[in-house]
């Protein structure tokens, strides 16, 4: 996705939900290097190719947070989750208070 496409997607998601979660492989050298080990656990050629593409298209740092609309009304967390995941979560602040 290009930044403008993500902004549009996030705008629609923010209108329709109180919670948004995305988890992708991070765009990192470590994740790319790990792909070399995937055939050892039986990952086939097609899935391995998909892994390389996903990692190169992945996210890092706070790239997604910067694209989320209306950040003042959301609790946003973004960053590394485990060795090979980039986690992005947004929870509407009103919804979080209603659960308390």
C-alpha cells in the first residue's frame, strides 16, 4: 500500500470500529535473514517468496501511527512484537473507558 491508500483505509476503519489491529512481518534485515532458515522447517518456494515480498513491504518504527486519522481520540501502540512481527493497535479512548 502507498501512504495515501493506507490513510484512506485507516480513515474508513476509524469510522467503522473501536479497535483496529494489524500484525505484519517487520521491514528489517533480521527478518530477511530469517527467511534463509524457512526451508529447514518445510516452507516451500511459493510461501518463501511471499515471505520475502511481505518483509520488503513491511513496516517499521511508527510509520503506521503517523497515518492514522484523529490520533487524539485513540490509544495507539506500534512496534516490535516478538522476533518477527510488527504490531499496530488502535483503540478508541471512549471504548476503552466503557470497558472499565
